């Protein structure tokens, strides 16, 4: 299968990571949150439409977290949340790690964003009911959680740009194309001797230069030494 886009190293191909439903969800949610942010008390009908649409988006994301493709599922969320503090410490030291899916900091951001969006949309819907209309704690909870969503969205954008620079990969484009560089394409400094030893001891399945992912996507790592080196790309001991 021919890859969608070349990278700087002609021997390194990209691998499918984010499936199309997840990418459509990500960008449509961003648009809906932006609409909801700029329309309260001015375009109430549009504001309510955006809020109800976000609720449907959240329902889809929860469902897709169980039935979606490999990097859409929630099966490693707990593990990566526990790893987030150590990951951030390593990040401060300059060790970004390499993940095909979300890194631990990204998982923490996802969980916080989904939780805040649920609180914001549910309290927003409660505000327009007879029973809860004008109830101060409902209004305050909706306002504060909505503001927190915008703050997290800004941090998400800044974090994505920062990781794009540190790892020299356009992560914004990756969420459009669904494809990223495999970890082998950004292997850390290695001397020729260690690479030669790794090349000598590589397994036959690595010689084929191709491995298969659970979701059917094909990874084509750099052939030869780089693929065989078995570079540690995960600073907190989590695979991909």
C-alpha cells in the first residue's frame, strides 16, 4: 500500500494512526466548541444547537473509545494517566518519547476535556428547563466549566505546536491526514557500533521491513539498522 505523504528521510514511511471517524469528530468538535464560545447571550438558538451537537459528539466518542480502531480506544487510558507525571518530568528534561497514539500528557488532556465538556453541556441543557432555570449553581457550573474548556483548548493547541517542534513532525497535519511517522523514524543518537550489533542480531521478521498493526494499518520502518535497533522510544514504559 502506497503511503499518503513522503517524509524527510526517503527510507521512512508514514503509518495510519487516526481513523477517519476520529478525525471528523476532532475537527467538528473544535468548530462546535468555537461556535458555542462566541454565541452565548447573542445567538441563543445557535448556542443551544452547538451545545446539543457537542452532547452527541461526546456520546460518539465514548462509543468509539470501545469499538474504534487501535489508537481510538480507551484500553490504555488508565495506564497512561498514571504515567503522565513521570512523562511530564521527562519532558522537562528534554525527553519527549515517541508515541503513535496519544502520549500520557495527551491522554490526561483528553480525559479532562471530555469531563469538562460533559459538565458544561449537561448544565447548559439543564439551564433551559423549567426546574433548573435561574438556579445559581447550575449557571455558575456551566459558566466556569465552559471557561475551563476554552483554557484547555488553548493549552491543547500550544502543546501540539510545542511537540511538533520538539519532535520535528507536523502533528496538526497528522490529524488531517491520519498518518504519522513511526517511532523508528525519530530514533535517538546511536553510535555505529551499537547499531551494527543490533543489525547482527535482528530477527527474520524485521528483515522483511514490515510489521502489521492491530487495526490493519501497515508500518514500514526504516529498513536495516534503524528498524533492527529496537530503540527505546517510551520513557515511561508504555508501548505505542
